[in-house]
C-alpha cells in the first residue's frame, strides 16, 4: 500500500442496537497473544507505527468504537493521510500528502476533535519515506524527507497554541543511491534506525554519530512495502524474497537468512507492484516473534508463507496454506499477526485511482473486487498450519485486531456502488458483528490503515478527508 498515496495526490444503519456487544469473550480475546516485546525506542504499542508496533502485527491493546452505533466526523486537511499515530501524551500526529501540490505535511491534531493544532511542511521528493514514519519514545515523528534527511519532528506548546519543529536531523543523502528514495524507516531494538529504499538498498543509521551503513539486496530486487523489527533483527520483503537482517560488525547490515517466495507471473489487479504486497509481520506464541509471514503472489491461488525467525531452522518455511479462497487471490495489505494466529485480507481487483509509474501491466488487466478474509493458525508444535475460517467480507482498509476484545475493525465496501461502511468482525469465528453504512460523502479508504486511539476513537484516512469515528 506504499505508493498509492502519491498516485492519488496526482489525481448509518447499525446491525444491532445501543446495547450491542461483540460475541467474543475475554478468554478468547486473551488467546491472541503474546505481544511482541515493546521496542524501547518506539512510542506506545498499537499507536506508534502504521501497523501498530515494531513487528507490524496490525494489532492493538486498545478497544475500538465497538459494535453499537457510531458517529463519524470528517476532518478536512486538504490531504490524504495514510499515517495517524498517537504518542504517550495522547496527541495524534498525522503524516499526510497534500492533494494540491503533493507536499508532505505533518499535522498535530486535537485529541478531542481531530482538528489540526499545528502543521509543518516537509521537503518534497522523498514522499514515500514519509508514509512509513513512526513515533519514537519521546513522541517525535521519525521519517526521511525529500532531501534524504532523517528527521525527528517534535511538538511543543507555543504561547497559547502548539508548534511542530525539527528536533533532530541526520543527513542520509550519501547513503542513498542516486535516483533512489527511502520507502520506510523502523527503529532497531539497540537504538539505531533501519531504512529501506525502493531500489533494494537497506541501511542502519547510528544517529549518535550520524553514520549510516548500507547493503544492497539481490540484483534488481525492489522494496515496495514497509520494514519490521524485532529483537532478532529487521525483516524486509522485496519483490522476490523475504530477508531477516541484523547489525553486524561496525553496525553494517548483514543478512541472517533469505527465503524466496512465489512472486507469480505478473502484478495482479488490486496490487501496486509485482510480488508480495505484504509488510512482513512478526508473530508467535512464545515471544511474539517466533515467525514472520507474508502473502505470496502465486497464480491462480495465493498462500500465506510462514517462516521461522530464529533457531536451527531459521528462514525455513513452517507452512504455506492457500488463503483468500472465499474472495480474490491477492493482497496488498500487511497481515494481522497475534499469538499463533494470522489474518489476511484480499485487495484483489481493488480499483485505485492511479498506479505507480513503474507498476507495470497487471494480469489479468482488470478483475472485480470480491474481497475476502482468511484466518490461519499455526499448530502449537509449529508443525504446520490450519485454515480456521474464511469470509467474503470486502475490506476497503487495512484491518486492525484488538487484543482487548478479540474483534477486527475495518472499513468495508459491501455493495457494487462506492458506498463505505464501518465494520467489526469477530476474530474468533469470522462473524460480521456490525456493518454500518456511512454517508455517501465518505471517500474511498484506499486500503489505508486506521488507528485506534485510547478513547475508542478510530482515525481512518480516505481520499478526501480524515475520518474520526467514535461510539
């Protein structure tokens, strides 16, 4: 889902009553764990990265708006906002692309209303790096701008109001190949900052010294999604393989293992690049990082590829079951990973307003958006995997699993018209608990990730505005 934001810049009824509640019990919700150990250089779990945490689990310990009726407010920032993060102080920070001129902008939002309190414009050019920023342990937005600088953007009181400012700048231009751009950044557990470029260069930055050590992955391999980190290292998926890297001698990135996957014969409709659309997801029943998973691009059916993270079988495949058989065979979204469970959602056939210039033709040229979601569980002894349930729900956003109540919150497109709904799914059974139609003015969620705030507020970017959904 990395490049859709730049491409776009160029361009309720409830199923229950006020007493409605999920059918998932606290006991079953507790089964979706343990969580990955907190990264000491990252903000609060669930709200500090686009995908929730350092391991990109797409989970949150917070409860969402729930299955009762919801209110929806639209905040018009004049931009597409794929990333809304919330620090320990409770203030949302949105990383957006302004529609008028494609300028990346960071907004500080009022936690009570979602309205902007302050903003700061960034250098245009390295837009994609901004999409995958994160909040550090001081609530500062960390990203790479168009000049190739690693920035930490802080917010502070300014008289009667607020201000955003660059608190730290580390130049990376010399470490980035000419013509290449940083696609994503993520914090290392030891204090450095990992980054990856679209051209397949990965690097590790020592911000104390300003040095950056880099490594080029396989020949002609590209990175079109975010990276993830765990105590074992950094995981990245190119359009050919999944890698786990670690800091070697002198902080130089070293490959611990590489695992190729079936990239298929071409890009599929509903995906933005050829190869996996997944940000690698760490998950597992021991420490939240026993495994790492992606969805491949095989044809005609796709598979969830689960790999062992460490140990004597590190990098080896645990299983690769067919997924999304109840919908379209392809996904541009990061899987959910919690305990022994993985949930994947289809984007096959999703109609993006524009595609990246280097996307290439899809095969077939077009396909209907059928939706689909599948849950897979790894066996307790790690000997294989089972498909637990499948559903044809048509998710139009990256789903988020709440480990507080065992529900999955997302936006859906139930019919063939461009109408969107707020939806909650029981992660235990796959049952659709509520699907509430929203106003026709609500724009396309673009398969962007929503963020659940501590007060049961869901922030969801769309093509037109930022939605603030509350109970």
